C-alpha cells in the first residue's frame, strides 16, 4: 500500500496535542485507519519508509510505547535504532544537549524521545533538523497515547464525538495521559469529566477544559466511556494516599460501578494495569474493555505519525 501525502501537514515535530487542529487530528486518524489494515494482513509490511531511519531515544523506562514505535517503524520498512538511558552516554554524565548533537550527527529522519523531564522533547526539537516525536515527557504530555485513545474511541463511538462524555478516573495529578486526552478530546467536542482523590488532583486544574467531580458514583453516572489511570504506587509511599486498600475500595472500577455508566460504555486503560487496585479483573476482561484495542491502535497511530514526519520534507510542506 503506497501513501501519498496530499494533506498539507504543517508540523516538523509532534510534541503536544495542543499544536494540532481538528483537521490535523482527523487526518492522523484516517491515515491510521488505512495503516491498521496492514496490521491485519498475513504479511504486515509495506515499503513506504524504506531508506528512512528512526531513532528510539528512551531515557525513561517503557515497554508498550517503545515496542509500539519500533513495530510501527519496521512495518513501514524504516530502519529503527533503539537507544536506552542504561546503554547511552547519559548514564556517564553526558548532558542532554551533547546527546542531541550526537544524534544529529547520525542524521536520522525521526527521533522518538521519552524523558522524565517535562520539556525535554521540545528542548531537542528546537535543536534538531529532523522530526521529533514526544513519547512522553515528565507529567507534561503524551500526544501519541491521546491519539491512539482517540482512535479507539472513534471506532467504539462510530465516529461521533460531539456530545459524548468521557470519565478519566485515577491519578490525574501525575498523568501526562490525562492532560493530553483532556485537551484532545475536548477539542473534538467530548465532555471530559475527571475524578480522583483530592491529593491526586492536579495543580492549576481550573484552567483545564474539564469538569471535576468528587463523588465517584456521581462521576461514573451516565458517561459514554471510562478511562482508568494507573495508580503509581510511589504515591502511597509519598503519603498522598492513606492506604492502597482504601484507594481500591473507593476508586477501583468494579462491575457495579461501571453499571452506572451508559449501557455498553467502553473501558480504556493506558497500561500497565494494577488489577484490583484501579480496575477490577472482571472489568479489565469484560466485553466492554478496549485495552487490547488500544494496543493495536497504538501501532497504527504511530505508523501514521512516523509517516507524516518522515515524509514532510519530501512533500515540500513547511512548518
């Protein structure tokens, strides 16, 4: 399958969903749909990015995102090169700036970066000529996760976003996924509702385009989908939670709680899941669970993003 980039893609990098227009998002999702067809063929490979190189620079641990980008690049026939913090000069004290110049000298077409510091992706994007994808930076943003969640919901909702309500439940304060989803889905007309313990609510939340609901049962009532967030266990160690059992009792998504949502409401989780803590095993494995669909959507969506950034100069588009 050959793709021609007729759409005027304006972006050298993908750093945050806030840089995208509704038309950009629609184009990425439509492109991901066509790439998803490749992922269900007996031979899951096309020559679309043959001769292009993608560097996966993961200075923070990742399994799903890194593997997903690696698979996405390989299925488009790009050469992918993984660089982890444990195997890089960062561990020997090299600055991020020096690492950037080293990467630039390799002349890649796209770099995917995950880093524990918010703003790290923008830092390197401003210094490199190649495309940069933010694979997650601190608590700031995770644009491709929001896009794949959007892809998953678009299928579940049959392409109708306007007037839908999504509940994001869990550790909002420390979640780049929550931030990116709130902005992206609100832009598409979805009413985003959030619920978390008071100690796990974000600072500056009054500027977020969402509704915060304190009572869990009220928050779930009548929503069109629920997204659970992983409870990062170090939050309890930091004294932000009285106990894990108390959190589970109040905020775990159980079948009884899910029953308050609209019939058939899809359940999402960016993974990895703490079963029995933020989501019960029954809900994680129920027919409404879209968790595996999200994994599949991740490959297709990241194929679309890599394609757009790697071919932008070829198409003559300017930022």
